[in-house]
């Protein structure tokens, strides 16, 4: 076998395989959310609380407001 043939057997995953893997990951996350909606509701309530607090302190402390908004944005990413 030539080097090209060997190298082509070990190519990176195809776009279709990558898309199917992403779809499977999304389906898993959806299933987990449907099985435990309380966790999602809690995260949304926490995000809302941080956003409201950021709105209240925006005029007096813009840096704190920005920090609170950043924290709110990251809650769902854990």
C-alpha cells in the first residue's frame, strides 16, 4: 500500500459523521432536560434574578452590572 492510501484511511471524521454526532449530543441534552425540568427552571430563575439585579445597579455600578450579566449568561453552559 502506498502512503497516500494509508493516510486516507485515517482521515478526520466526515462532515456527516460530525453532524450526526452533534445531533446525538443535542438529543441527549433535550432528553435530560425533559426528564428533569426542575433543574432548567431553577437555572432560568437564577438567570432572571441576576439580570434584575444587574438592571438595578446599572446606573450606580456598571462594572458590577456587567459582571452579573456575564454570570447569568454562563449559567446554562455548566
